[in-house]
C-alpha cells in the first residue's frame, strides 16, 4: 500500500493526504518506533495515539502493518464453522442484544439430536469448528428452563454444553465454547473436548453496569468476574479468545484500559490466543437502537492501536460480516484473522449480517498480497500438549499440516 492512494483520499480527503508528505510528529514517531522495536508501550503512550491528527492515521496503520507482517507474515486466517445457539434464554439484559428471547418466544434450548445433526452436517461440509454460543445461566432466573433442563438430565447450562461438546467431537468437529462465567471445575471439564474456548471481556469499565448503560441488569457482565474466568482458564492452560465490543457507550479511555487489561492477562498466563475488535451494530427493537455505530475511521484507529498494544505475536481479528464493505482496509490496520465463516448456519448474534463468500474473501485478500489460510478454532502456535488435552491433541494434529493450518484445498462456502 502506498502512503498516498485513492483509498486514503476516500478516508481522509485529498488535502489531508497531501500533508502526509510532512511526516508524523516527533511524539508520534517516538511511540511508533518504540512499538515497532518490540517494546511495550504504556497507557499514556497508548492514549496519546487516540488523539493523533487525522492525517497521521496512515503512519499508525503502517506501523501496525509492519508489526503484523513481522509476527504473522503475509497470511490471513479464518475458520470454517457451525454456529450452535444452544439456548437463547439468558438472565442478562444487555442493551445491544437481539440474541436473547424470553421463555415462550422460542424453544428453551436445542435438543441433543439437533446439535448432533448440525455437527454431522458441518463435518460433511468440511467445517472444523463447532461454535457454541448461549445465553448466560438462564437456569438461575427461569424455573421453566431449569425444570426442562433437569428433565434432560442436566443441572446447569454448563453441564449441557460440556456434554454437547463431547458429542460434537465424536463427529470429528472441534467444539469452541463461549459459555460466559465459569468455575474452575467447569473449565477443566470443557478442556476434555474443547481445544480452545472464548469469552469476550467487552469492556473493563464497571461504569457500564449503571442504570441507563449497556450492561445494567447484567450480572454476568461484571468485568472482575469475566476477568476471573479468564484467569482460571489461564491457570488451566486453555487457549483463549477474547476481545472488546466497540460503540456500546464506552469512552476511548475505557477502550484502552480494556485492551491493556487483556494484554496484562495474556502476559501473565500466556494463554490468550486471539483478540477480537467487534463493532456494535444498532438494530431495531433493542434498547440501544438509536446509538450510533463506531465510525470507520475510529475502528481503523482502534484496530491499529490494538496491534501496537499487543505487539507482533497476537492474533487480531475483526468480524468481516459486520464490516462487509470495509474489512479489507483493516488488513492495513494490522489484523491477521477474519474469524469464523459458516456454510451451514447464520450468525445468530447478528442475524442481519450474512457471512462473506469465501471465494470473494480469498480474492480480496490475494489482491492485497496476502494468502488466505483456514485454521482450526485453536491457533497453530497453541497446538501442543501444554495447552490441549492429549486425546483432543491427537485429533487436532490429524487435521492440520506441519504449519498448523488446515491443508490447502479449493476455497468454497460449500
């Protein structure tokens, strides 16, 4: 990418692009050089990146791209998945959510047969990830749900998820469970079938729990509790995906503090495999339907800042279905992953946002000089016996090449 081209004229304007010839400020140059050399940039330095001039953004992106290239090369990854909304009943009341519904508005949960059928179909179509997403602990709020779950033979939603993950693994597809808050015992049980798991931090600020904010009435969104679950996962050596949700009423400072909290988590435990920078998208009928989504320029800045915060080694993702027109530009901001794409199921959390066609995604990636490679839910650098249970690791190794990717074949949505 040249410093001055039509893409940047569209983003910044012609006059701003012409001023790029003057170079970045001394302060910005010092921070970018520090990050590029592999040093950790501190909170004050990260916050200063938020306030750079518009015509300095390309320098930020160039440094982010250099870091990504140094750590990940010219490879962009994705996973081929099946999205399993095991239950959409939830005890939280997130202001941005359309995933949740109340008992009586739909099935209380998917049946075991429905889960196994999805797993089989996904495996037949070459999917390698069985992505479990559920409402948080509905059994603690809804007696009708709890009674139905008990009749099925399970005390908690976590128990049911554990069993369905094991069932999915038997169909030669790898479960990746986003379960919400979890105990140490539950995480150990999940580890027997899940090569990796995930929990979005969303934001580290307890302010968002207050009345009128996105997480008011959401006991499972208390930041300290979410961090505690991820710390337990670190103690149990579970490869972990996390990230932040952007545009839910948080400030720039709260975004940066969230990134730094995750960086410190990863530095301490070494199990953080991926960071997702997910933009909020307003939808009719939600409490936050009138909230503006984050701007494209703000997302570009935040993704690039995230690369500088985490350095060259972290896997950094933006969801392409939430950025269908602009996701190739985020490659210039330092991402190296495009998330999960399904030939079987929709994105039940964002049902209005269809997955991109893999053939189109591959062409866009190649036009920018990159190679698109399919990965498992667990990233290549975590495929070893420190992080994956022995029996699961044996299966994982049989699915990947010597580099840890799914062997190359013609890319298709199935």
